[in-house]
C-alpha cells in the first residue's frame, strides 16, 4: 500500500502512507477504519518565476504556484503537470538556488512574486495562455494576492489625486459657482436638448475659454444673489466679447456664441444694473443682436433640429430668447426664416439607442421653430390677400406635429385640478417634453388670436368671450397646469411669463388671476426670474390695486 502515498489527502492517510480518496469531511479510508480524519488548512504560496526551470509546460507560462500545507508539510505541485516533469524540476533545482527566496517569510515572498507576476502579464500571447498548464488563471492569482502590499512592484496604482490639467485654474468659490450652474442653470438652456449640452459640455470648456467662464460665473453668481461677483464677471466677459467680435474668425467661434446666449440669461436676471429695465423687463435685445449677427454670417441654409453640436444647441437657445421678446412686444422674432430644418424629425430612422436623444431633441425643436414661424406671421402684419393660405398651412403643420410626435411626449398623467388648484394637473418626465407641450399650446393661442378675418379694433370690456377666446383660455390653462406640475422646470414658467401678454387680459375670474400672480411670484422668489414688472402690468390690466 506504500506506493499509494497521497500528497494531497487527509493527514491521517498521509501519515499511514495509504491512498486517500480525498472525500470531505471524512475520507473513505478513515470512514472504513473508523479513524479520525483530519485535514490541514490550505494556503497559497507564490514562488518566483524561474525561466530556467523545466517544471512548466509552454513558453508563455509566466509564474509558478504551489499549494502548501502547514509547517513541515510536503509541497503539492500545480495539478496537471506530469509527475515525471515535477520530479525533473525538483532534481534540477539545487538547494542553494532556493536559499534567499524560500527562506523568506510567506508575506515577503508573496510581495516579490506578485510584482513579478504583474510585470509578466504582458507576455501572454493568446486567450489560452492566460492560464497555467495546471489550469489556474492569472486573474485568480492576482485576486488571491490583492490583499498583500506591493512596495517593490513595477506596476503601481497611485492613491494620489489625478494630475490637474487646468489651463485656467479656478478658485474654490468660482468652482462652486460653476457647480451651481451645472446643477441648477444648465437645464434652463437645455430645455429642448435631450443631450443636455449646456449642462454637460459648457462647464468643462470654461477651463480653457475665459469668455465662457466669465459668462457662467456671472449667471451663477446672479442667480445665487451675489451681485458684486456677478457684475465683475459680467464686465470681464463683456471686455473679452467686444474684442473677440472684432475678429474675422468670430463667426466660427462656437464658444463665443454660447457665451452670448448665457450673457443674455444673466441680463434677464439682472434687474438693477446694465440695460435691463425693472419696469418693462426689456433689455432692448442687446445681445440677441450680437447672436443674430454671428448666426447670419456663419449659418448655412439648413439647421439641424436634433442639435448634434454645442453650436446648434446655442442656436436653439437663441430662437427661444428671440421668441420671448417677440411675444412680449408683439413684434416679429429676429430670425432668418428662410432656414430649413434638416433632417425632419419624421425622417430620422437611426435605431441606435442613443439616437433616441437626438430624435426627441428634433421633435422639441420642430415645434419651437413652428411657434417662431407662427409668431413671425402673426406679428409681421401680413397682407390680407395671402394671410389665410399661410395661416392654413401653419395650422396643418401644428396639427401634423401633434399627431406625429413620439408617445414619450404625452403626459404621464393629466386630470382636473384637485382641491385648492384652479388649473389642471399635467405631469411629464422630461424638461423637453413639458417645454414642447408649452410651445404647442402657444402656437395654438397665436393661431386663434391672430386668425385672419374681420374683427373690431376695440373689444367691449363687458362683452362675453367668443368661441375663439374660450379656446385660447383652454390652451392657457394647459400651460398654467404644466407650470404647477413642473415647478422646477423653469423654462415652462418662462413660457408662461411671455405668453400671458397674449391671453392674460381674457382672464376675468379672480381665483384664476390670483393663481397666475402666485405662479409669477414663485418664479421670482424660487428661481430669481424677475416677474414683478409682469405682475404690475397684469394688475393694471385686471384693475387690481
């Protein structure tokens, strides 16, 4: 029975030099003889790679491992290596060759061997060579050794911070302002951009673009109520922008365009300095004119509604800003309406999951563009002979958008107002859905309000509402309901602020008037959007002291 000596069986069978079937917890030999079956705990020990040793199969093997028992136990070579090779490997390696390595402590030994294993990983030539001849994968060895330190390792991962590469280093306070912009204000500009480029890309570019950096700082500081920092950043930004606009390459500078549309938001928030009037809310479109000039110099004859780049995203922000002023003052938007949308949203067929973001952006911007075209038609005083055909075309375009838009643009829930509310509840899951919903209803309001046909120049105050006016109010209620249900989506509240100049005078119920005033007050108190001048104008229109 001595020839059946076991090297990996239980201690009892090994001491008796009998074959052990290695059944746990009691092997067959001990079970038959009713002997106590004891096992020693197994540990992993790594030996340095020895390229001269013949104890490995294949030139791509990069390390060697032995499963060892407790103190004084016999070594068990990696399974799978023929017994003759194991014997040859032991006879070829002399005791003197092992002195420094095998006399070290297990912890020291593993530290050195881990580094050698890590350094040799690059020698693996094929997927099959990832494992040793014994079938033990390198990844397993590295997992087993990750608890050990590696002071001598040739490959080390630093615990220090990543190297900083800021071209324009930020102070802590400046960084907090940019962080505030990314968390709170970027969505104001991204309200029709599902890719959220002003939120995700613009803050990164402030590190190497001084004008964009100062614009973001001015906008964020003003929103947080830090007027002195906002004014200083604004003045620094204006100085850079003025110098940049005089250069011939300005028309191709995407970041300059982004800077100007952000400055426009700052100036709308700013009610006490610069050019914004607290009584009218108008800034005379000072920076809208700058945007228009850049776009007209550089714009091709088509514009992509899916907004694939930051430049296109800035263009659509500019469209919304132009529509805001146009609606308040009932003047045509300062836009080039010869531009064509390309591609049309219903022609976009890319099935890639990320293409859904572009598709939703395109549908949002399409209704925005339709709304701007309708405002241009309504406020331009078109001659009577062609007003009705154009009006009919615009009505059909809006109806087609409503019928063809993706199902995701539908509210997830809508219903009558609950107790304490006068407007319906209308809930959406994305900013661009609720904003597109608002522009759709604004388009309908404009088409109803400015429908060609005979009408009196003045309206009798005591007269009852016409059918068209009742329809206008239904669309207005929808906008108000969306504002109530999405109080953190500031762009839909901004839509309310400029559309109320079209339908506000039709409200005669005091509860509805008070609800509108509350929405406007919320916009200023919670989001710093100046609405006091709108409130004063409405109170004068409604006869409220």
